[in-house]
């Protein structure tokens, strides 16, 4: 669980992340991100979230 706490703290430090929570299930963390357009979302995920040590994969779901 310690690793999840560290990853969660790093994700919460990303300015575009509006909230992030540790969860139980197939994934360890769910993050809610605010973005202006699809390219911005791509950049946030690839350049920021996926670079956090401890992230092995991401799944993106968009809510309108």
C-alpha cells in the first residue's frame, strides 16, 4: 500500500488532476482530470501521469 500512497501523492500534485482516489478493484487509483481538448488530455496522460514512478499502465475513460 505504501507504493500506492506515493503514486497517489504524485498524481495529486499534477495541476490538471482535480481529484484522485485510491480504490479497491482491478485498478489502484482513479483520477479525475480537467482538460481543454483531446491533445491536452493526451499530453497530460503521456507526459505527466505515465511518467510517475510506479505507474505501469493507464486506462482513459471520458465523461461528458
